[in-house]
C-alpha cells in the first residue's frame, strides 16, 4: 500500500523528537525530591539532560543515552581487560551469608552490607564486592595447574552498598556498576602496584570526597587516610612539602595475598605436583562513577562535555525552523545525515537529526549544548549557497567552523 514512487531503502533516521530523553532542561530545582540534594555539576547536568532519573536515595534509572554511554565505556574496559588476558564472567548479586561468615566479613561489613532473608529464613546479602564468591569458585576446580596461571577473571556488574550518605548522583550510589577483576597467581609481584598493598586511582577535582597529599618535589601522592596525620613532608623524597588537594577515587587495586585463597582453599598443583595456595590480587574500577566523574571534570556549568569515545551520540544535525525563509534547507539536513552514515560506517547510529523544527535554531542549539554532542552541524542559510556551507560547532574545543561538505568529511 506504499504510495510513494521513491524506493525508500534507507535506514530510519534518529529523530530527537522520538528519543526517550525526559529532559528537565529548564525546570531544574523545581523538583522537590531533588532541590536540596542537587549538589554537584555532573548530577545536575545529567538530570537536566535526561540521562538519569532519581528513583530512591542512591538509586537511579539509567536513561537510554546513559545506557549507550555505559555500553561504550564497558566495550573499552572489555578490550583492555581481555587484552591482558582477562576472562569475563558474571557472578550472582544475591550472595549466601555462609561465604561471608566464612571470611568473617558478615560481621565486619556492618551496616554497609544490604542483608535479606529468603523464604526459608536463610541469610543473604547483595554483593558489595566478590572476593568470597570468586575464590570459592576457583577453589572448586580441583585440577588447576600452575600452567594455567595467572588466571584473570573479571566481571562488570551492579554492586550494592548501603552508603551512609549516597550523594552526587552516580558518583556515590547505593547501587552502582563496578568492574572487579581478580587475579590468581603462583607468585606475588607487588612491583606493578607500587610495592604497596593497595593502590588508588584518583581523578583530581574539587567535588572529590577524598583528601590527597601530593609532593611538590617528586611524584609521591597518597590518600590522607593512609598517612599518619600531621605529616607535612614527603615520606619518599624527604624534602618536598605536601600539598593537599581533592580527588574522586575511580579505581582501587589490592594485593590480597593468601587472605581469601587460604580460607577457601583455592589451590593449584605446583611443578612438583603438590597443592599450593594461590596468591590473589583484585582490581576494581567504578564504572558508573567514571562516567559521572568524566562529566564532572570536563563539563562547563552550562553543558556536558564528553570524552568523545563515550558520548551517547557523536553528531546532532539541526535543520532550519519550520516556516522560516530557508525552510528549504531542511531536505539538505536529511541528506547530510544519510550521506554521513553512508560515508562513515562507524557513525551509523551515532547521528541524530533535531527535527523539532517548531523551535528556533537558537533554542535547539542550547539543548544540544547541554547534551554535549561532540559535533553540532547547523544547516542554515549558508547551506543554500553554492557550494553549500555548514556551520559546525565542535563542542569539546568550543570552536565554530564553516565548512564545505568535503571539509566536513575531512574533519570527521
Ligand atoms: P569510596 O572510598 O569512594 O567509598 P571504596 O574505597 O569504598 O570507595 P572500593 O571498595 O575500593 O571502594 O571499590 C572499588 C571502586 O568502586 C572504587 O574505587 C570506586 O570507583 C567504586 N565505588 C565504590 N563505592 C562506590 C559507590 N558508592 N558508588 C559508585 N562507585 C563506587
Ligand atoms: Mg566506600
Ligand atoms: Mg576509598
Ligand atoms: Mg577503595
């Protein structure tokens, strides 16, 4: 029953009017659940831009644009982990208390552990981390040989922690994504984690909740928590003065030694064919925290600026306002979206057309600035010239360029 004479073999275009992105672009602060709590830039911008929706304290709906961004981030992490020999698995979040009692962490974790009972009255917790689970898993394999080591197992799953003060949106949730890798080794080499038992990865920024001391003279840095208080001079070079700054803890690696492997009897057969307890390490990355931290550090007060690799969409094309004297350029905008997708396979599914043409270009530009597409292409008056010229706003560098189609292809 298609009445069109044109064959339309094209893929459907991504239209802004159809994206489920319940933005709160103008009414931020009027939401009673949020006004007192809206405390940092990434949280405010992610709420404004329709990236997250607050559900209960420390729990958020990840709206579709955030899921796109998370999937890109997960892809990068998978590549890196698998590049060093990591194998991905997925362990249950619902963890039996028995394991946690065996490691004595059932009591040690205190109120941070989310606890629940099943219908038979057995105790469970929602996993805040998985040392117990992964160690008991590896212990089940009676035939693990030294030839199979190091064994690197990792997962990217939701973790649950009853944080005393969930705040700053995805930066400190009660339910969040973590990449946790666990290594099982023959011998421990603490050299690559600085020769210490644990190593934190901190992103310096003022909203960070961790206080760091950095040496003005050498490369030494430490979390205040790990130094005896009152330390004013660098314990490494002995001369530099320590300067305080703040950071967001985005990753944390630990040398676990035989702490868990001896309790759960995770052994391997050594070259003499005798059972030997494995050495362990764990390597945690706060995946959802990294996403929010990137926004926190890179964005302006007015709009999100993404690391290009994890921007939900790469390009937004703006056709002219309906009824304006250059309305005819609208078709050029559609053609541009289609041809960019054809020329650049990696951009397919990455280009949105802001078809809300009842709105002025200016209003749509403002929204695009909040959402932070790396490239915004305005198809306006200059597009009707010969040859057509497009206004390209590179949001990461705050540059505006006027480019021909070829110039645009070169840029992209
Ligand atoms: P914090 O000091 O911020 O409470 P932590 O030291 O308790 O973090 P780890 O047990 O080291 O956290 O977990 C590994 C990583 O998981 C952290 O480096 C961080 O990036 C992330 N993470 C921890 N707690 C949260 C949380 N509540 N929300 C989001 N990410 C978190
Ligand atoms: Mg903590
Ligand atoms: Mg910490
Ligand atoms: Mg930590």
